[in-house]
């Protein structure tokens, strides 16, 4: 594939000043650049906020759409790659395509499918749609579309998740969980907190214990085992990006069984559990058997860095957009 000019319209969280530098938007841009493409990052929410006196995204929608179109005019990209980009209108996408008919438009999505009114209308316009959800779910949601529908995994970045932690001997926590304690997870978190003789670290459930930026990786580095527990654990191949942040940092991961997720990580790379009792039994075993825990952590780390790194995923996205008839 020849070098492409790409406008990447995504969040990039510029006003958070690096607090979420490990988000997927920057990882994808890194992967595309490292594969030899030119990438212009367009932070659509920041443009919207900064274009109004009251820093309002809502009142900046028109401005950010006009700014995106101006950016496309200036760069004449081969590809417009959209993140969630909920503020971008279909009218602007149609206009951009009319102005530059050779330009491909693709979109990625990494959340469960809630508040998705803007997606079906886009699938009539764009060339490809990628999601961290299995294609069986995508087909059920959207049916036949103009766009290619394709799964893509959460992305590891070899320049971000570069610590191999599995040789560490001293830990502050036996188990760490980073995430909100919402209704979907409340019961399991309560169960975790009831466990005796387990050094438990729970973060991110209140404003007072958020983990951001470098502190996030420093803190998970202090745990023997990382818990991957998404808001939804019954969606085909779906997990939050916590799974890759933990595995790629060399921590042994425990996760509920997710439909078809063993296609990504098998039982030698992360430890699956079926219910609370199964979790406790496996937790007790791996806390008592460091060699086995380290072996699993190493295999998970290797899988993340070898199969799901930013260059491989970015290359696969480009190949699906330009070279294949159907997504995988």
C-alpha cells in the first residue's frame, strides 16, 4: 500500500493535557504514521468547544463541521478516518465526498452500541465501519450496508504499554480493578470487597480515586492480577480497552467469559471465570502459584504485543478499506 494522506477526525482529548494519552485515537494515529502514512489529527470536540465563547460543544457543532470541511479542502486526503465523531453531520460527509469523490471515508467504534442514531445513516455514506464488537452483532444491528462491517481488536501500542511487569517480586495489590461501579458491575464489585485476605485495589469508581495519565500505568504496575470487567460482558467479542492495557503491561488478567473472546486470548493467555465462586477459586490458585501466574502473564503480554499492536491493527484497517471486498 502506497503512503496515504489521512485526516483522522477523533477526540484526542487535548484539553485533558495527556491524561488519557493511551486512548485508541492516538494509538491508531501512531500506527498509521509508523506504517508510512501522513496523518492529520482533527480534534473535533476541541474545535467545537474552542469556537464558542462559553466553550460549548453543542453550540460549536456548525463551526467544527465547517472546520473539518476546510481541513479536507486544504489537505485533500485519500482517507477521512472518523472516530466516534458524533458532532459531525452526514451533510458534511456527503459534501466532502462530492468535492473529493476519490476520498475514502471509514469509521471506528469502541463502545457498546448505545446512543448510535448517527451510525446507521453514516453506513449509507462511508466505505468501512470498524468496531470492537464481533461481526455477528454488527450484522444483527445494521444488516446489509454500503459500508464494509469489520471487527477490530482493542489496540496495544508498543511505545505506550511497554513495561513488562511479570518479573516484579513485590506488589501493593493482589488484584486491581479500574472502572466505574455502575449498576452492571455493582454486585460483582461488592463481592470483591467481601473477600478476606486479598489486597484489593479499586480505582476509578469516584472522582477522588480516578487514575489518569502516567499514574494509571504506575498503579496497575503494582498489582499481581488485573481484573477485566466491562459494563457488558455478553456482547460478541467485546471488551473495554482495559483488557489490552492490562495484558500489554505484563499483568495476568482475569475476565468473565465473553462470547467468542477466546479467538483473541485463549485460556493460556488470560484466565476466564464463569461466576463468583469460579473467580474466587482461580484467584486463590494463582495467588498461591506465582510461577503459573507469571507464565500466563507472559503469554498474554506476548499476544498483545505481537498480534494487536498499533502497526498491525492500522495496517489491517487500511487493507480492509482498500484491498478486500468484505470485512472479517
